[in-house]
């Protein structure tokens, strides 16, 4: 049987000849991948964090011959039916001997294989030979990236300060307008990872000042992680994140949520400890974490003590003694003005946590328990608002959960139940199912209490945090053949308590539909429509004074996209976006039309775009994903009237050194002032550049 399989593989490999000529391992069409996962961009999504999670998968590919269903599900590429067929094939024929063998698996078409190839391998090298020190010196996965960014128009924050009537000077940025970023990373997949990231945002000073916690670059992140040392699966020191269950307690990692991929993205995967390498100055632990395997159990312990930017104020307690309280935590990571510098590292946050996870021998059943205790250096007492009275108050919080995941043939069931020290609960339960080889279905229910407090949760939902929300989501995907695909979801949600911009209980619905036609690998066409209906305060509009009266806003987005590969070097992309927003019968509209021209000459690459946009207001802002330098994400929000264009070039100077350069400009025709406050620009143009160098060691 195996010999017959080898003959089949040989014949299939011939059909993959073109694949081998056009696809280079380790590369990914990021633009199409993002379009598939997100569909319509959302302003409350943290795309840099999602992008960073994707990078971790690319740098640590999954060995298909050792992979578990949990690992394959974490890629958000394969349907439940495809995962079931993969493991049935592997159980019947044994380990794969070639990546091309994937085409012999039922339900694996070329499109699916192209999507999964950057994230998987067939064989792993013997990385553990020799001492760790020698492997550090011999690794080929080591690089250094340095990036410079700048906006060339002068913002108000970089001008001379004005003198107020009392003689004081107005606030201005302390530093220059240059943004600097650097990252060093040395790793071997499933063996070790060593990294250092440093960052200076525009307007920040490059200064050594221990009193204000500034040491040259304003942010430094570091980690050292080793994997698979006997029963020790992982040990991480420095900065890291954790992901277990459905994200109610530990919710780091790559979690797209609602988008054009309507089936696989509803579920989170337990990927465990992950090194933190991003430049965002929040949402990570600093300390140590370790995972040990004990039979069918895996035990993870973590401890963290990290600085947090905070607004501290002095107040008097019941004994009329002064004490400092935290009124808000600052998540921007910006330290440009004296006020922002005063926020830097003013508070400390301690975390102690654990996870115990059971995996059955056949990998079909997984369940576990999470627990996390958090303590702040000062009591957290928010500025009281009508909508935030059930938010976290105090200096200590704990959150605990139980989660499960069960695979039964083409059906995946999952869920998590959590409770915080306030008594508030979070509940999530769902399923993914391949009802037919051509039809997939997903269903998810969530219920997050108004007093459920989790600081590192990232569960599925309409809001950016799992709090004060109930909802039911239904997703469908129909693929009658390789050329046609239709995806759809419907989500109904409600907010039992008040929230920002809605000072009364409210509810809403959202639905999305995309039809994709790809007659060949050179052509991709899709049409998509999304509509969201949600309540918001009337008082945001002129003439209404009461903040407790809600009105209904309905937003509809339409997109048409054409990708065409002209030949092996040149390709074009055409896009039409339009939107309509109606608030209590008052309509407004917007649209954007874009045209791309891209070229790939192996040693150098070129991308360009021009966009024309016209929107009545900010509610009709248009989001279009833009290509950028390696591992930099860009989805600008275009609103008003004008034009935007960019040019991006990549050139491989040597085997080790690669250069990226990007120039982008937005020209507005409806204004002479851009932005507000210290970010204000006098004029109608916004020009930005990015220059990046990458040096790869041992090449």
C-alpha cells in the first residue's frame, strides 16, 4: 500500500512542478491572508498584536508528522473536515514523506495547500545536538532589523511653545520627530528563542535619565526561551505571553475574531507560553514561566512583575493620611510631553498564575484549569463615570476558569467558564462542524457579566474586552468547487449595562457575506457586504442634551476586489469600497477607489497604490490594508476628501542584507488643517516615510 502511495506521490509531484517554481518556502501573500481573515477592518482591533502572533507561527513552523489537532486549528486555515481528513490519512498511511503528499488528502485543494505551506514542515532538524552555546552560534534563524519612520510635515508639538496669560509655556514634545525601532532575534524552532526589542516613538527624547525611567530608547523588551528539554516543554525568562482555553483568562496570541474566515476564527487554541517580541508597551508579562509535562498532564506556572504607565493622584484616606491611587492606566506607550513622561512606570503590577491541562492519548479531548492573581502597587480608583461603575476597583483581582475542547470526527466542541474575584462570570461555548465536504458551520454563544474582570483576556466578542456583553454568532462557508467560495456570518449581541458612547442598555446585530471567484491562480475576484446596527448616544449630535437617550446607527459596507497576475513578475489589484451610515434616518456616505501595481524581480520588488476617497464624515471612514516594510502593519482610516498614494521597494543588497524603503502621502482637498492638538499639521498634505534594514546572520 505504501509503495502505491509513493507512486501516487511521484505523479502528484509532477503536478506540483509549477508550485515548486512559483512558491518560495517561508514566504506568504500577507495581503490576501489578511483579507481572508479580517474581511472588513475594525477600529477596535489590535492589528499589530495579531501580526506579531502570525510572525511567531512563521518562525516556528508546525511539524505535520507530529502535529496535534490543536496545533493545526491554531493556524485558522483548515476547516474541521480538512483536519479530520488529515489525521485519518496519517493514521492510515503513516508519516508524510513529502510536502507534496498533501494533495493526496481528501478535501485538500491547491488553495488550502498554498495557505498552509508557510506554516508547516515535514521534518525537523536535529537541533539539540551539541551544547546550547554552540547552537546559539550556529543557528541560521538569526537576524537584526533596524527601522526609521518619520512624518515630514511639522506637527504642532514640534513648534516653539506659546506663552499663556499666566506666563507659563504651553506643552510641546520633548524629542525629535524620528521614530526608531530595532529588533534582534536568534532562534531555532522548537529549541530556543533569544530576543531584544527597542523602540523610540516620534516626539520622545533619546536620553539617559533614570529618574524618569528613560534609558536611551523609551521601551526595551527582552526574552530567552528554551523548549523541549525532556519533560520540560518550555521555560521562558523575560517578556512573554500566555494563551490557554478560549481567552477568558490567558488570551494572548493570534486571534482574528469576526472576519471573512467565518468558521475557524471563532475558536482560540491553547498554544501555551509565547515569547513577547512586539513594541507595544502593555499586554505582556515580565518574569518567568515554565511548562512541565507529567504523563497526560501539562503544568504551567508563571510569575511576573512589570512596570505600568499610570496616572497617580494623591488622596486622603479615612485617617486623613495621604495615599496615592491609580485613576487610569495609560496604554498608548507614548512619552513625548512632560505629562506623558510623568506617567511612565509609575505603577507596578504583580501576577502569579497557573494552568493545568489534560490531553487524551488520541488528542481528541483536552480540558484544563486557569488561575491568575493580579496585584497593583496602588489602589485602582477610576474617575467615576455613569458607564464604568462596575469596572474593576481596588488593588487585587483574581480570575479562574475551566475550559474544554473535544473533537468528534468532523465536529469540534469547545468552551470556557470563568469567574473573577468580584463574582462576575464569563461564559463561552461553541462548535465548528463540517456538515458536508463543501459546507462548514460554526456556532458560538458568549455571556460576559458587567462585573467580570480579566486583564489578559482576549475572548471572542463584539467589544474589545470580554465584559458586559451577551451574544450568539452563526457562521457558514460553502465551497462547491475550487473556483467558488461563499462565506457568511450573523451575530446578535447585547450590552446589559451602560458602556462608552451608549449610556443605557443596548443591543445590535451584524452580518457579513463574501462571494469569491478564483478561476485560476492568476485571478481572484470577490464581492463582500457587511452591515452593522448598533445603538449610541443621541447627545453626540447637535440639539440633543440628555446623555441617556439612545439612537440607532446602521452602517453598511460594500467591497469589490480584483487581483490579477499579469505574468511571473507583474500583478495588479483593483478595489472599490463604499459605505453608508444612517443614524435615526439621517444618511451619510463614503467611498474609496484604489489601484495597485506590483512587481517581483526576485532580487528587488516594488509595490505601489493610488487611492481616491470621499466620505461625508468619520463614521464612513474607509479601511484598506496597505503593504509595508517587513513585519510592519498598516491599515489607515481614510475620511474626508482626497487622494493617497504610496511606493514600496525592497532590494536584496547581499545574501545577508536586505533594504526596504516606503514613501506614502495623503493629500486632502477639503481642509487646510490636519488633526488636532499637538498632532495638528497646518496644510493639506500628510507625508510619511519608512526605511528598514535587515541583516541575517550565518547566511
